[in-house]
């Protein structure tokens, strides 16, 4: 019997959550359904055309989505694309990244953030993150800037704003660009600034894992007319329209097909109209979990910087194995047995991926790494490594339907395993 009178499920006791949480599908409702029907009835699933003329800018739904998105976020331009990944690539092209240019990125993010510069021969340079918010550390960014630096890509990770105003000031000082990867913080905010609106370009994701989604899709926002023009060209076979659209600068204007379909645009419009309603319940789940464990020694709930809004794409617990007296892995296994779905860590710091380790991206000769002496190896960003390999335990509020009853059970599972952690030492010491 346990020292505390409770029996952990991993040691034969009853689990707190006996049924698995159901996958979250609740964000698609009647208005999305009627949006799809509207497009079906129109008979036009896409109206893009890859040469000059009104159809170069897409169909009715695409253009309406862009107008509504730019109004919602208070930006001059919104340019839809078929994924945030494409938006990041288009942004690198638009700002004129050239072979050998360096682009500063965090290592602790979805891989697409760090891959984007490579498509134009740019060199990703990793700067470390802050341990409170997991976002780029402005001091590390400053230290990484040199004459070859073209841009910074900040990620508003897990739904919390990076220090976007400070990073914009750094970018202005060095006359480089700030790009915001805002895939995870659609309604995040730093002070009076909405996430995604502070960088020269901000990129949103409409991927089905995200708060607001349309199957696949992405949106780039910018206040800069030239960048918006270049984004639109790169999205849609730039080479065909460069003259008609008065490009002037033809660099990076071999275009892609990054176009969004009318169906995705119509669904995205419906989702944008009820964005608060989609994001707010995710925040509620996270805030309730935070309240439930805030007093527990050895576990640290996510921190929100003053006057910021955190959208909680992920709820992150930081685990102190010394204070807990038991390894994170054993604690995690016990939590799993109680029925609490989660993961340990997030992604391995990206510089450990083969593309960087082996310096092999485009073609057989190691382009663009053959233009730089930079090497990528373990130890580059110690904070990111500590977060991933030692501290972070992560729950995804966007992935599950959670009732109030289940929410209480999730909290109870955390509190139970924390309370009985001494009982886990036998497992730890057997390993
Ligand atoms: C999901 C995500 C992306 C990629 O978004 P897609 O729309 O799937 O291409 C990029 N960056 C971050 C931080 C993400 O979470």
C-alpha cells in the first residue's frame, strides 16, 4: 500500500481517468457546413489563374477571406496561401533572402520555421530561447547578428508571444527583417499588439491541428505594399507576371503554386468569424490545469508575461527532477497510467536534424551549407536542450474534447502522481 493511502495506477491502483479523452472535432459546425455548400453551389472550387488579370488574385472566397483577415488583425494586407509552411517560404523569398544570407531562428519550434530560409539558399542560425516562455531570447538574437544576417524568424510558441516588440526594435536597429511565425498563437497578444502583426510579415496556420483551421491553409499579413505584392507573386507563378505587376526587382520571383482553394477559404472565413469562441475554451482548459498545480513543488506551470495573452496551443509543465526525487520519464509513465495524455519534451532542438548535422539540404554538394563555416551540433542552445531533454511535459488542449468533469480529473491525476511520487522511486531505482 502506498505511503499516502492512494494507490498509483502504475502500481496497481485505479486510474483517475478510466476512459481516454475524445479527439476534439467540435470546432466544425453548421456555419462551416453552409460555407462548404455555398462553394459547392457556386461550382467554382478555385478561381486562381497563373497569369496577369483579375483571376491572378484568386476567387471570391479567397479575396473575401483576405479582406476579413486584414480587417480583423488591423493590417493593410492579408495574403492567403495553402499552408503556413508555404507562407514562411514565400516570406523568405519576398524579403530577398539570397544564398549565404543568415536567418536567425529558434531551435525549439515546428521544423518548417527553420527550413524556410534553405529554399533560397539562406543559412538558418539558431539562437537560444528563454526558459520562461520557450520563445527566442532577444539577447541571444543580438549576439547572433552579423553583416550576413538578413532576418529573424520569431515563433510565438505554444500560443505565447515571443518578445516581438523588442525583436522588432532589434531588427530596425540592424536594418534587417522580423518575420513572425504565428502558427500557434492566432489571438495571442503582447501589450496592445496582436501576435503576427508586429513583424514585417506575420504568418498564421490553418492546419487542422491549430485553433482555427480549414484542413490546410495559411495567411501572411503585412503592412508593406511591396512585400505584399511579392508574396502574391511568389504564391502564384511569379515568373509569368513579374513585368505586368511592375516587379522591378526580379530576384526570387520564380514562383510556386501556394494557392488556397475556395473551399478552404470559405471554411476559414467561418472559423475567423468565431475565432474567440474557438480559442477561449482552449485557454480555459490550460488555465484550470495551471490553477490546480500552481502550489505543487517541483512542477512549474506556464508563465504568462505581464499584459500578454497566451492561447495555449500547448500547456507546458516544467519538471524539476531534483525537487521531485524521481525521473521525469517515470513520472510521465505514472501520469499515462492515470489516463493523462501528454508527451515529454516537444521537438528535439532542430539543429540535431540530419539536414543540419550532415549539412545536406539542396542538391549533392551541400548547398547552401557550402557557403558557410557554421556547423550544427549538440550544445548549441543549452536552454532549448534542457527544456526538451529534461524539463518539459506537454499537454495539447487543442487536441481533445475535455468536459469540466474530465478537466477536474486531469488535475487530480497530476496532483495524485505528485503526492505519491515517493512510491515511484522503486521503479526509478529498478532501471
Ligand atoms: C503548424 C506549424 C507550422 C506549419 O503550419 P502548416 O500550416 O501546417 O504548414 C509552422 N510553424 C509552427 C510553429 C507550427 O506550429
